[in-house]
């Protein structure tokens, strides 16, 4: 007995399932085209303004030079002033920030550095558009309640990324570079001077910015896991000690090999882990209240 005799029209079922699939693929292609176009436009904008962007990223190095000048001044700028400047609570005097020199050891090194910098800036600049296209693609498959719950994460994600990047730019980078400048040796016929390559400096900056920005997405990731029912607040509390160890291991991997840099990343991540527990607990509490209200309604 064939499928039609049993009441099944196989060809019609295949066509019915194929049409929605093709619609989704067409929509996905459109979303990808928009994302690629936004990155291309952002790349052009960043490449046109690559010099101011590069000078902006080099500023922590000039601040580090100012910190070194404050350290050398000694009496004029005490140890307490230096400590406040190191943690970003005191501005470095403009008179102390001398010019710095970065080395380009290959003919096209600066050009390729500009390309990499433009690509890095393009991804950051186009991220809101990419995130919105991703949301628009998955939104039709979500309930209205789920869409409303998902939207705050689209706002929280770039905000947390900016907080992490700001921590790198205003505190960690000046400290790391000041520490590097402090290792120079001048005297007794010996001169060891820090001469940083342009590409190496940019790699350091972009790596730290991405590492901190992505690490600060921890509350978003864990909250989404709680929203999906993959984790709960009890699980996070139980695994707190393991999470702290994992955070310090991650900090040791992605930061320069000095304890201050590692602590600068690890401590905020531990605090964000606690915030994540609180967020997941709120999600569970709201879900329980909604279930109770639905039970009363039924």
C-alpha cells in the first residue's frame, strides 16, 4: 500500500516544508548581505579616519610616559600621586607627557597596521547593526514574551563591552606600559630603551580590548543560559569556587605577565559573576511568579 493510499501526500509535505526553508534561507542571505555591507562601509569610514583612531589608541602610551616622568620627578610628584594616577583617579599633567616614538621595521608595516586597525574598528562600529540583524532573524521564532526578554541583552552587551574596553584604555594599558618603561636601564655605559614596533603595540591594544570586552559579557551569557533554563542560580552558587579559579586562569592567559593586570581583569569578572547569579535568580523568581499566576488563572 503506497503513501497516498494511507492518506499521506509525500510530495505536498516536502513542498510545504521546502517553501518555509527557502524563505528562511533568502532572509538569512539578506541579513548577511546587510551585515557584510555595514562592515564594508564601517571599514571605509575607519580607514578614512585611521590616523585619529591610531593616535587615540596611542594615547595610553603617552600617559604611561607621563607616569614615568612623574616617577622620575620624585619630590614634585609623590608616591601617592603616582599611585592615584596609576589607577586612573588622578590625571597625568600634560607637561609630563612627552612625545613617544614607535618603530616601523618594514616598508609597509604602517600600511598593514592601518588595514588591521580599520578592520578592528569596522567590526566594533558595525556591531549594533550585526546584533540587530541577528535579532531580526531569530525574532519571528520567539514568543512575544521571549522577544521582550531578549531585547535588554542587546542593550547590555555593548554597554558591558564599552565598560571592559574603558577599563583597559584608562587603567590597564597605562599601567602595563608604565611598568615596561620602568624596566629601562640607563647608566654605567649601558642603555636599554624600550622601542616598541607599531604592529606589536596595536596587537597588544586590540587583544586586551577584545579580551576585556568579551569577558565582560559574562552576565549576558549566564543570564541567557538562565533564561533558556540551561543553568540556575543554585548551580552558579555551587560552582562559585571553580568559577573563581577559572577566572584567574583566564586572566593569567589573556593579560600581560604581571599580577596587577591579572587582578584588574579577575576582580571585575568575579564581581560580574556575582551579578550574574543575582540576574539568574531574578529570572527564576519572575518565572515562578508567572507560573503561579497562570495556575491561578487556570
